[in-house]
C-alpha cells in the first residue's frame, strides 16, 4: 500500500486532482461555518456582475442572491450526493456481483439478467422517471442516482470474482472448511478491491454530473442549493448574465476533473499489470 | 570461425533490484551448426543473455559493457531499425509458452505469412505456399488443415511446432530457444527436441537452447554454459560439464536431479485401507448447440484404487490424462458424476453441506503454483490459522499452532507477521505445506507440488515431505507429470491416460518393468537417460 501511494504521488495529474478535491472538500466542510447565511436570501440588486460591488465578489443572480454563498453551500450538496450515492451504489452492486461471480450457474444467470434489466434502460431517462414518481428530496435524489449507477459495479465485481474464485488459495480455503461467506469476504473481495476503488472514484464524478443535470431540469430538491440548480436557474439569462451559469459550471468542471484525475492515478497505482511495467 | 561472439557483456538492472547486474562478464562463442545450452536456475540471468542478443531487453534494463558481435558487427551499437532487419531474418527465437506467443485471433497460416510481410518478402500467394512448406517441415500433422486453424485449436506441442515454423521462416542462422519444452509433456518434449536436432542438421543452423533441465541438456547439447546469479560458472563440452563438472554449483545441480531409481520403497498392503476409491467417473460436456454435437470428455473413467495408511501413491500421466481431476474430485473441489470415495467408512463423494465440511479436514491438498496458492493480501499467520478457526479453534491457539507449523516446515516462526510476496517460491511452497497440515489431516494430496520449483529447491521440498510423512504418519497421493520425482517419493505408481488407470503397481515394478505400452512410451521419453547411465559409470569408477 505504501508502494501504491508512492506511485500515486509520482503522477502529477493525480496529485493536482487530489489538491483540487481537498480544496473543494475544505470549502464544503468549513465554508458554511464562515458564511452561515442562507444561500436563498436576497442580498443586493439582481444581476450584479462579479467584482462590481464590495461584499458580493461573484455577483448576484436573477433575484439578487449571492453567487459565492450559493457556490459554497452547493459544494456541500454536490459532494454529499456524489459520495453517498456512490456508497449506496457499491452497497447494491458489490454483493450482487460477488454472489453472481462466486456461485455461478443459475444464481449468476438470475442476478445478471436483473442487472441487464437496469442496464438496458438509459440511466438518465430512468432517473427522471424515478424522480417523477418519488418526491424530489435529497434522500430520493441520492437513492435514484444509486439505483441507476450500480449495474457497472455489479458487472465489474462479477468479472473480478469470476477470475479470483478459481485461484488456488480460494480452493485451499474451501478445503480448510471456511464457509462461502468467509471466503467471499476474506479471500476474494479484498483482492478485487483495487479496480472497485478506481471505479468508485469515477462514479463520484458521474454522480455529481447526474445530480447537476437533474437539478438543471428542475428535478432537484427545491430546498437545497446545488450547483446544478444554479446553472438551471440561470439558463434563461445565459446571454445577458453568462457568469451565472459559467461560475457554477467551472466548479462542476474542476471537481469532476479532479475526481477523474484521481481515478486515473489510482488506476495506475493499483493496477499490478501497469506496476510491473514501471518496475 | 564463430558466428556469434559475446565479449565481456554486462547488463545492468534498474535501481532497487536484488543485484546491480542481471549478468556480468558473459563471454562465449557460437559456432555455425552448434547447439549451445545455457542452464541455470530461475533468476540466473540465462534468458536475459539471450534477449540481449535479440535486442529485446525489458524496459529499464540495458547493456552497460561488452559487445555482441554477429557477422562482424556489434549488435549492441545498432539502431532499432537495423535490429528489426536482423530479428527473424538472421536470428530467430522461440518461447516457452506457445499459447501466449501466438496471436489467438489469427490463423496459423496468416501468422507465418506475416513474418515474410514484415520483411517485405514474396507475394501474398507465395507466402501462403511457403507457410505450408514450413508446416510440413516441422512435421505438423495434416498441414493443409492446420494452416487454416486458430492457435487454440492446436495442442501445446503443435503450437510449439508452429512457433518453430515461424522462427525458421526466413532461414535464420541462429535459433534462440528459451525453455521451449518446459510447458510440454515428456513425450511431446522428446518430439520437439528431435525436431530441433533434425532441423539443425538439415540447415546447419546454430541453436542457443535455454533450459533448467539437465536431462534435456544431456540429450541435445554440444556445449554447455552453466550460469549462477548472472555469472558463467562453468562452460565446456556436454560431457565435461555434466560428467566431470568442476564447479561446486554445477555439481550441486547435477546431484539434485532425482534419478529414475531412488528412494526407499515400502509395501503397505498389510496396513489398513484409509481411502477406497471405486468407479470414480467425471464427464465434462462442452459446447453443443442446436446444430452441433457437444464435445464429451471422459476426464475420469471408472477410476478405482485403494490407498493404504502411510503409503504414497504417485499418480502420473501427461496433461489431460485426468490426474489432477482425480485429486480434485476426491476432495470434492469437483463433483464426480458417479463412484464412491470411502474414507473411514464415510463416502466422501455423497456428503453434503456440514457433513462434507466436517470430513474434508481429514484430506488436504498442496497446490502446484506457490504464487497463486497463497492469498496475497493475507499475512502468513492468518493463512495458517483460518482453517483451524473455521473448525472452532480459538484464535490464540490457532496462531500458536501456526508458529509450530512454520518451524515444522523449516521456516522461522516470525514469518506469521509477513505477507506471502516476501518469500521465495520454495518458502511459499513450505507455507502451502504448513497450511495443508494445519488441520491434522490423515491424507495429503500433492498436486504437482514441486513442478514449479527449481531442481535444488525441489529436492529440499521433497525431503521435507518425506520427513513429515514419516513423522505424522500421513498417507499421500502425489500427482506429478515428472517420472523422476515420482520414482523418488512414491511407494506405488498409478499411470493414467485419457481418464483411465492403465497401470498401477509398486514403483520399482512400474518403472523398471512397465506392462502397459503407454507407461513404456512415457519412460522412453524421459530426457537424459543415456547421460544417467554414463553418469552411473563415472560415479561407479
């Protein structure tokens, strides 16, 4: 693991990504403490451009809300949606993939057909339909994103488990009387971890994008300020006040870029095949 | 006049490797038409020297000193473009694993034709014609059909013939063969060795043959180079090196080869039967759809034998003979289709769930590959204690036992806190043995347990197994393709072919006076027999 970290640290892109992400996380965690006022409060004249008036450095939006405060509070929402929905997606996808790969046969068939059922529906369309059924609260948005993003996890884990379960140490574990659950949890999954971590880091990025798109369409939680909502609200004034979409857009771009850089760095650091080449 | 001259070659390894140079002070000549064998254990630098000749060194590894003179020019000074013209045309190479060296998605004929294409030779029609001639020359059965086959449709030996055909396509003056027969069965190995010998004579081609097997060396070499840790420790004619070796390392290697007669044999037929196998059958059915007939392979066909307490039975046969399937069916890693496996009055083949778990601890397995048989993310202590904990031993006791087991197999007890990758192949195999012993089994199934190890390590592990067997009163099934190893450790030998037991009897009888023609062909194919007799004479003097 120390070796993997060293390799990660050698990758400049990945380190830059990590720094950006840490900054975003810092803003999300500490920002609301320093700027406790509600992002929904009107503070000044509407449509103030950035750096025009003291006190509102990034300007105000169509109803005079502070863009900077919105950005800070939105960071918290976007990151939380990204992280929590990824964790939920892993909680669904990893067990399904592990069971399918380990037991094979009809268990595999049943679980994989179930997975394919979700994969064949375009994920964004499914998300819209689900949110139309549920109430648009943060809880359901996270759930919806998790539901549309677990199938690739299940596929990946199944593939890994399928190849790992024929290893001799798994056979040795079967012979030594360990139960199937013990074998899956202690022998197989720890060895499948590296690709799962890589996929998860990229899924956080996709989840942030998905939440933004949903908010843009007005399917977000109306009580929560998020980056996607800010872009969505500003789209009607794109030509007169472009910075209202541009600024939160940059925030999304940087965060997603950071996560992708980290994901790629992790992939290089944890993928043993690439590792061997560099040694 | 020598064809290839290597003068004082040194190849540097990247920083952080276990030694600064992969090879050093390499000096040898190769005469036209000569077969030069380079022998050594894994990590001795034997492949590295050959790769340097081809200009195919891995990234980060480069020659730092010396020269390789081929045909009057120093290869090391050549550009990549110049080297590309040399490769294939002047120097051909064949590899150990013919499956991974061939493109799985290309027909055999196209792959051979590609060699001509890469050097811009011949027209497409002529290339196909030459490919067919080459396949005929390497004696591939039914070359007209084989030229349209994909690599996976051929057997290991046939694939190696295709590789040789590709290497010979441009009539190189030197053929480098890197462990070309290691992955093959003995009978196939004998055929390939004969083919290389024939081609050498027909074409006057020089061969650099890299191997770890002294039997092969004895059969094929004109001259031998012995390497240890990147240095040439001995070189000379085959008789000088093998029969009158001067360097202690060579002597150690020569001594470590198990002879085809060796080992104390006991007759256990008076002892109680501990495992009674009767009519064990396993059929694999693959493929088969609406329009095609499924392929049916009888991997185990009515296999019956008794294992007596304290006895070692060697199960020998070539790959695909069903010997591994047999071991795995006994412990139920595979479900046998029919037959009984009676152990202490219980039929192992019919048990389910908890009963199976409870009885399985009495019969444990040692696996072939010391690298994939240990969980890379578990410490040795956990590997050795997991099984006991699964059967209800408290963790503390299990860990104490793990330490005991480690000293039993000749490792330091402090190894419990280390990860498998910190150990060498031989040490890992010891850990694998300790794991098999952790549950106090009565029967051990060793599936090719020493095949992946170097000869000197092999000898140590075999000694350890013999010692443990004695001390713990174990009965053992020893699955191997290596008749020498079987001769050394087994009391009785069971020969399998196509899933059937063709012969079973006391080891001496089976090896000295085989009854079945298949056993005889296996014995004939073992390399280095003449040499062994010669060695006996020398030792006898």
